[in-house]
C-alpha cells in the first residue's frame, strides 16, 4: 500500500508542503483511518497539538454529533461533501462545520479532509432556511420579478413573428405557448415560495429542458451574446422537476447575459457556454443525519464577464443581495431554492486565469 506523496524529483512541493499552506483546517488520513498529517489551522480548530492529532483515529478526533453511527463517512472511497453537520472536534464543544473529503489519486485509501469552520457552515445553513422572514417579506417582489423573465422571451419571439419570417413562425408560436403555460405554473409555485412543499421530481432528459431555456435566452435577453453548448452525450437522466430546471437555467443565463453588458464597459465578444458532465463519486451529505445524496449530474453556465463583486460573494444566493444598480437580488435566491428543492446544490466559482464566471449545478441521477 503506497504512502502519501513526498517531495517530487523536479522540486515541486510535496503534499505535506501544500497541506501546510492551506488556509483551512486540513488533515491527511491513512487507509486505517489514522491521521497522518495536520496543518496549523487544524491544530487551532481542534484545540490540539499536532503531536496529539497525528496518529489519532479520525472518527474519534472528529466525532459526528448527529449521525448516531448510522453513516460511516470515514470509509468512503469517493469524494464527499458534508454541509452544515454537527461535530465534536478534538477538545472543542459541538460546532457546525462543512467537511470536504477527497481521495488522493494513485494512493489507495489515503484521503485529504478539509474542515470549514462555523462561519462557512452558517452561510449554507442560512441558505437552507432562506424561506424565512426576509423571503416571506419579499415573496410578492420575487413573484413579480420572476414573471418578467419569461415575458422577455415571449416579447422577443413576438417581435420576430412580426418580421414576417413564415418558416420560423410555428416554432416561435410554440415557444410563446410553452412560456405562457410555464408562467401559470410559476405563479402557483411562487405564491407559497416560503413553504417547504416539495417539488415533484421524476427522471428526465435534461437536454430538452436546457435547450428550451436557451431558446428563450437567444430570443430575448441574450440575443447579442454568442451562446454555445457542450453536452456529454452519455449523460443519464436526472431526477428533476422540469419546469423548475427551465426556470433555473433561464435565471442563470439572464444573470450571465446582464453581467456581460455593464454600463461602464460592455464585454468585447460576450460569450456564454452551457456545459454538462457526469461527475463520478460526487456526493453531498444531507443535514440532520439523513444520509448521503449522490449528485453526479453537473450543469455549468459559464460567461466571460467580470464576475461577482467580492463584497457580496459570501451572500450571493441570499435574497435582496445584488451587484446590479437596478437589480433586486432575487434571481439567484430562487435558483438556490429550486435547486435545493430538487436535492441538488449550486455554487459560484471564478476562474481568474481564464477570466470566466462559473455557476455549477449538481443534481441527483434518475433512472430512465
């Protein structure tokens, strides 16, 4: 059985060097669940010296307060993200954390565990209860805002119909009918936005749903954007609510399109890419000891805009948070709620090197 990598022959940093530099509490765990390495952040979080951490059993050092022994996350050989979980860490009292567990490639049984402290867990916990007071107060505003999104697609399609292009009239008319039906369903859903009424999900091919959202975008708010798609042809069905996924995609595409045309300096060659992929072993631990949710279906919405202002990134999916002068901060809040209602997860990333903004959706797989 191989040990974790040491310093490379070419002088590149070893795993130990990298772990030491990590800005979050990080542990290296051996196949027998003994902790082989820990950085300074881990010492601080666990309130333990490194000499006491190294060699200890991970399940004893990070004790899961709400799992009751029902789910053994320490013997998983796949990547795992556990959000908003209660743990007893070292000599500290119970606290809420996020856990990220990643196997080390080519070193069977070895894992890297990062522990994100209470401040990070609180952000996601707040999002999970976003149907609280602030959302209740803004439910009417959210409803009005979301009705405007499909209407922009309807208006764009109607304008094209007026151009006299008979060949496209049938398709555009159907688009109008579909969007009107979706508005009616959206109103029904948004009237009780703050409730926990579950979405009805079933296995569906996500590509017609994504294409439908893309048609709305290019017919209206994204008509001046170069929109491309890169689909994984082998992607299985996802367990989703079709109307909700269309709404999610329209909101993300609209968000990207608006980011590409800031008042100060519109982006040259504005681009949006929709990318899908199957992520083997991707799973998220559900809160409250409800087990693991496998989320292998990945949808990316990528644009070459300037990204989200740094001061609002931590609260990006909360209601009424926006970087737009005329925005209401409701679109991404609804995206987060609908994705969570489908037992999925959405996250924001910024690729500084590529100059791209990425919104990633992870969804459970259906059987179809």
